[in-house]
């Protein structure tokens, strides 16, 4: 697959897989980033989306079972250093930790010989858009009214009515209270990826990182009293007591499973294997920490794992590059 080096990405030492060229009538990465800015405003020098976040470090150890499906060095069985970032969806750096929005886990794996591999996940088993256009339309609908400084309810209602691919994630977030801690939440890769073994055989997969601490959500009373900024300190305190671990659970796809639509989860009865364990040993505020300058582009992949043709997955790379370039320039 052809690769290109983008100026803002070159500054971070990352290589991007080139996405398909967009048709002239399709939405572009700069348009989507500008729509995010219109919905949330701009914090100069910060990420446009998932602006509020916390850094962490640790390691990952893959399993022999995963190595049967993928030749990736992730699954060598040797510890792989990891830089992680936990975050809230959206571009508001002051977003309350009780918001019914997505939580993110982004990982950079430092593989041998200078290779990097990125994984970017959400704590919902599906995404809220099957295409970049739906995400763009959502950001447009969320743009605050200049008088009320809040989104127009009628525009949001019209968006929901005209974009059925947004409903599954919205329903999931409405039905499930936010997590009590970053450490007590599952995170899903959302997209389909391809494991490639040492004989170049390809297996479609999706993955979930399952907390060994167990799932724990705020109950309704805790939701009222938790405060706006508890997640970061809770993770810092938790890692000071002992390392935090997640098991990487991989689902093996079958013919007919959605490979290019991140809004459609795979059936629960799919074969699942344990591909490894992520261990987080410490966490810290993101300012000046190791995760702050990383772009966490999910199209940065080392040999043995490849992208599917999911249009949202492939669109994320140029959109991340636009956002990254702006914050590198202090915008």
C-alpha cells in the first residue's frame, strides 16, 4: 500500500497509510476539523477532539494464540512499552467527567527497530457514524446558536431523524451511565482490522480491551455528586496503589460480518481469543507528559495488522493530521 509523509506528521516521526482519494463531492478533512471547531470552539495548541485527557505509561504482552493469526511484533510474547492517553469525547477542555459522552483509550506501542503501532478506542461498542458525512453533519447540528450559546434542539432533532446510523451509539450512551474510573471501563476498537500471519493469510478481526478491575459505572446518586474532574485523579491514585490491567480480547470475523461499517457491532457469539494484556503502571496530567505530542493516528500500523476499507477509519488519518498540524502551529 502506498505511503506518504505529511509535514505535521513528519515532525512527530510518524508514517501514515494513504487513504483513498476523495471524490470532489465528498466531505474533506479540513471541513470536518472546522466543523468540530465550530461546535466546541478552539483551545490553541490542543487537540480539536478528545481535548480533555490524561497521560499514562505501561507495557503490553501478547499471547501465542494471537500470534497464530498475526505476525505482528505486538504478539511476540515480549513486553512492549506503551504510551497511553485516556480522554473524553469532544473539543471542550472543561467537559464534565459525568457527561454522557464517549471515553477514549489511545495507545502507542513502541515496537523493536523503531516501529510504532497505534490503537485508538472508545468505551462504546459502536461508533456514531457510518460515514464521515454523518460525523460532519452532527458537528454542524451541534454548533451553538449565537444568541443562546447552546445547540439548537430542532437542528439536533432533525439530525437524529435523518441519520439512522447515529442512533445505536446515542442509545448506548443514554442507557449506560458514565464509568466510575478510566480503569473500570472496557474500550472497543470499533473498526474492523485485518490480522496477517506469517504465511500472509488474512483474518478480519475486531477487539475489545476488558478491565481486570471489572466494569463499574457511576450509579444515579454518584452521577449527581461525582464532580466535574474526578477521572484523572482517580486513575493517578489507582496506578499508585497497583498496576491497572486490561485483557485484549479479539473477535474473529465470519463471512457477512460488517467490515466497513463501525456502527454495526458483530454478533456476540463470534469466536474470541485473548490476544494479550495491557498493564498501565503510572498516570499523570497530560501537560508536558509523554502522550501530549503524540497524534495517535489509528492508521499507523506495524507489519502484521492492516486496515479494512471502513471509510471512517481511513478518514481519521487525514483529519488527525489536520488537527495535529494546527496544534503544532499553536493554533
